[in-house]
C-alpha cells in the first residue's frame, strides 16, 4: 500500500501526539503520587504508582518506590514481590534498605527464620559505601540487630504460647472499619470507632466517636453512641478513661494532619451535681503546643493518682513517648515526666494502661524486640522506678499491630484483657489487615503463664 505525503504526515503526527500524551500522563501520575506521599495517602499513591509500573516495570527506582508505598498501604504481598524484584537488579546497591524491608514483611507474616536471614544480610552492608544516606542507614543497622534478636525471641515465644482463650468480639461491636481503645467498666464496654451505621452516625459519620455496649444475658447489647457532650461534631473523639473514683473523665479530641497523622489534645469532664460537665481542654503542660497528646489512662504510683498518656512533644526519646503526670489533691496536674529510656525509644510507644492491681504499666511499641508491628509490653513499677521491659507474649502479640491493651477485674472472678489488633481474622471491607478489631481474652482460662523474656535473657 502506497502512502502519500499527507498520510505519512498524519501518521507521524498521531504517533507523536500519542507519545506526548503518554509522557504528559506519566508526568501527571508521578506528580499525583508525590503529592499523595507528602500527605501520607498511601492508597492514592499506590494507585498512581501501579499505573506507572504497568507501563514500565523495568524502572528499578519506580519499583522500589512502589514497594515502599505498598508496604505502608499494607499491601504486603505486592511489596514483597516488588522488593524481591529490586534485589535482582544490577543497581541493588542503590537500595540497601530493600533487604531490611523484606525482613520486616516476612516478620509480620510470621516467617521469623527467613526474616532473620534478610536482617543479617542487611547488617553486613558497609556504611562507608553510602555517604549520602549514612545517618539513615546507620539507624537501620542498629535496628536490624534488634530485629535479629526479635526473630530469635519470637520463635521462643511461639513455642511457649499461653493457652489463654481469645475471643474476637462479634459484629455488633466490630465492623469493617476500625474499633479500638476498649475497656470494660461495670459490665459496660467503652470503645472508639468510625462506625458506618448511619442510624448511629447520622450527623457526622466521618468522625470517630466513643461508643458503649452493655453485657447482659451472656451477650453484648445494641451499641450506643455517647451523646454530643462527649462526641464533638468537629473533632475525632476517642480514648475515654475514668479516674479512680469515676468523678473525672478524659477523652482525646483530634484533627487530621494528613491521611495517617493526627494532632490531639486531652479534654476533661467532671461529674458534678449528678451530671457530667462539658469537657474542657486541659491546660498546659498536659497539652503541649503543636504536639500530639493522646491515649490517656489513670493509674496509681506510690499511692498517688497519676495520668499516663502518649505524646510526641519535645524532650522525649523520639516519636510518640509515654509520659505521666501526678495529680494533686486539688485536681491540678503536675509537670509531665517522661517515662524514661527503659520504656521510650527512638520510635513509637503508645496506648499506656496501668494495671493498679499488679502495679504494672502496659504499652505498645514498634522498637522493643517483638513479633512484628506494634507489640504489647509490660514493666512493673517498684522501688520508685520502672523495671526492665518484658514482651507480653503470645497470643497477646502477633506479627501485626497489637495495641490498646486493657484489663478488667470484677468481684465475680470474670477477669478479662481487651486488645485492639489488625491480626488475621479481623473484619475488613476491601483490604486484609487494614483495620483494627477488638479482641477479649479470659484471664480465668489461662493455665500456662506467659513466658517472661526480655532482651537481657536472650544474650
């Protein structure tokens, strides 16, 4: 077939136009992905990067970025495949953290033997080869040593797993969204959630609220949203707690900084004249400017009431730290005290719960040696200080995020642990392990004590 000059011109014009359109589209997708990453919108970023990857799967830089975003978006299988592909590339030396993140994903999946191999492989890289990234690489080289220890410890914990009974609370409590911060008081469970039920969340369904459910006739009753005195229509509301005489209540109220982070303050309500007063923001230094202050819990140290909370304020060890403040007889809170380096680390320590009966502080951390994600740890307060931190063991902890540990004791001997986790078996709408559910453990059915292990005993 012969083509005239006009046909040839039109042919090359459309080829060039389509090429420009594709290039413009790629540029637009990269820009959208970067914007999503800035706002920590991992889902949005992953959608853009997926389209780019389908167009050019040989771009190792794109492959690594897509792996990072997929990991943060909890698309663990996708992330693992992408990271593994990066390891086969000739430029793997430009992406040394690939080995570390493969180890982390395998650890989350419970493959501790294989995860350990990757952490060891990463620990053997030479720091001097990475002048531009030395501080970042140095941090993860230190963390890799902790993770190697954690992989060894996790295998021991699994072999010594407690037979405490785990119950995944039914769908009247748990939904396809996240439920968290649960504790039981006088046969009523208090918890927080962004529940999709429009009959409950009629006004502002996008904000988390505090809910209750009574336990009667061996089952949980219909969930109720606490009234607007506590559930503000312009904040996320969560993390309710009561003091020892149930005359004070503290809640967290938060606004979103981005898709992953929040800026929270603590609000206090007092029970006066047989009714709860309007919650008011607690004054400094409990709340601190431009800092996240959240997850409050009352406890007792040396016979004096104390407020524990988690915060990323200045003066900490890094990330979110556990802090506490003594409360005077007149109700005034003293200057907060950082719980110290035994508890707090360069990463996040969150969701403190003080068990007054045992004089033990429970909290969750991503840094102390654990099974994966956030693990629950405990430390006893004795001789005016907190003892060495101990992993709470299995099945309290899994390879996923295990947070908001709480205990409930009653006169009839029904003692329970409550926990929020995105472990396998949690409800989800589209993505496995996307959301936290509430789990309950019956302490009365525990016949084998949790094995006490810490980092010192493993050396």
